[in-house]
C-alpha cells in the first residue's frame, strides 16, 4: 500500500469514529446502533458476529466500552496506527463538545430545551438499541443454552443491577463448560 | 504539577473502572473528590454535563474535570489519559486472541459471551427507559417519550432509517415537546 493510500485510509477511520462518537448521546450503549450502522452496514469493516464478539471483549475490559470498541476495530483494520486514529476519533467529540459547552454556556444548567432534547434522545435510543439487539439476538440465540444465558443475564442486570463484567465472566465460563460437555457427548456418541 | 496529577488520576480510573460509561462515574467521583479537582457546585454539574453532551460518558467526565482543573490542555490530557490503559489492554488482548482463536477454550468463551452481550444490551434498554420513558415509585409513564420510543421502533425497525437522522429529528422535537 502506498503512503498516500495509507494516510487516506487512516483519515477515513478517524472520521467514521468521530461520527460515531458525535452521535453517541447518553452513554456507551447509545453507541451500539450507530456503530452497527456506520461500521457494520456502511463500511462493512466487521460482520455482525465479529461486532458482537468485539462488544463482548470491550465490556469485559476496563475503560469506556465505546472507546474500547474504537481501539478494537481500529486495530483490526490498520494495526496500532489504526487503533490510535480510531480512538482519537472517538475521543474528539467529547473534547470538542465539553470544551464548547463549558466555555460558551458555563454549564448546561436548567435549560428546558436541552433537558427536553436529552429526554427525547434517550427515549429514541431505547428504540434504536431495541431494534439493534433484536437483530443481534436473531443471529446469536440459536439453541436453549444461548436463550438461557441471555435471559439470566437480562434478569440479573435488569433487576439486581450487578456490574456488567461479572455476567461476562460467568457467561464465558458457562460457554467453556457447555462446549466441553457437548464435545464429550458427541465423542461418546461416536464410540457407540 | 497539575498536569501530572491529571494524567495519574485519569490513567488510574481508566485502568480500574469496569462496566463502561455510567458504571465508571462512582470511581471518577471518588478520585476527583480526593484530589480536590472540582469545586462542590461544579461537581454536581459533572453528571449532567457528561451525559447530556455527545461522546462516551467517561471521556466526557474526564474532559470536564480536566478543563475545570487545568484549562483546555488539561481537558485534552485527561481525555487521552483515561483512554490510555484500555488502549494498551485491548491491543494486548487482541494479540492474545489472535494467537489462540482456534483453541477450544477461546471458542467456548465466545459461545457463552455472545448471548451474555444480548442480555446486557437488552437490560440497558430497560435501564435507559427508566430514565426517560417511565418512572418507578410511584409508577408513571410519560406519554411523549413513549410516543418517541414507538415511532423510533417503527422508523428504525420497519423502514431502516439511519439512526443518526432519527436522533437528530427526535432530539429537535424533544427540545420543544419534552421541555
């Protein structure tokens, strides 16, 4: 690859994550529909399963999920340079918007237009995330084991509000045991 | 000295806070208070501002703190410092994963982690709805946000409209309808 092409590719990577970061309002999960649209559907840098794997890894590691996802996808596309550029792209909207808000407005204060917009964006994000997770579920949940894990996690998080990293570790462990048992049974079946 | 403080504090937060976004805020609060980086009144703005402004919540909170504590360079420095630990960790984990991708353990791990992610994201919908559409104790539903939720489901699910367009339109409508 020529130097010019490489620079252009990195710039495209930066812009994609800048766009994703800019339209992530109200926390990391709001990023998921945007990243799904921009990175999976438009750019086709990951397929749907790779996207879910990326989210699983990023959730299990320390740090903001959205930023981790940028590092992950950037590294997958263009190595360490790609990771650096994508991460910077994801951080830039935070830096620009916070600086602008603080310098221009002092603080958001009790502005009813802003809080109204924010409530609407969060309600809308619920719909966007629901549609995205429905599409992912159709892809991922293929047998009773998958359904059981997903439901248990949903109940555990939704009702007991435990930290996300715990179900990821437990779910991963359950997956290792499940595949090991399944393999054993298949082997035992072969011998009969 | 202030810059060094910022780098150390936010590097620490980035390395030891799990769960992302809103789950990171308690540790951010603790550290910011311990090092007296924000005055009490700025401190209460921290949550509101970091959630209401575009961008991931943790870097938003970092930028806000850094900016108030040490000016514009402080904001930039804090944002990059909070991202640095996970940057290194993600690269290391990907290297490891690449090497052991075919192993039974890693494949089993993802077999369990994929449905876990589905459960996590579904729960997040309920959680975000609880801060915008409905309220517990006493239970009530706000009709306008509920309408926005349902219209979004139709626009995104049925008509595949770009989520960015939906967010811009709904945010604008909400400024006048939900205020």
